[in-house]
C-alpha cells in the first residue's frame, strides 16, 4: 500500500521528473513508515491509556486510504478517470 501511495504523494511535491521522483520516494517512503510506526505505538496508549499497540498497516491505511480517494476524486473531476 505504501508503494502505491508514496509515489503519488511525491509527484505532487516535486513534479513528474523521474530523477527527483525516485530520490523523493527514497526519503518519503521510510519517513511515512516511521511516522506510522510511532503513531501505532503511541496511538492506543494516548487514546485509552492501555499498553497496547495498533498494527502499522491500520495506521498506513488510515493515512493512505483517504489520500487515495482524494486522488481518484481529483482525476474524476479532471476527466481522466
């Protein structure tokens, strides 16, 4: 899932130049995974006070799902979908 969302996120930031896109993906992909891991570790303890963790896949889905829907909606409005 991260492999599908990160290139689209980076393309919005740096444009469609593939050299910059690859370098951007090298940094944004791991940064997204680290942020998701931190969110997964701290999410339940902050919300409920329990010593439990959320799976990282759920956190990446919560971030990536709405972004993917945004991309689909934007392309639909542009007439490309």
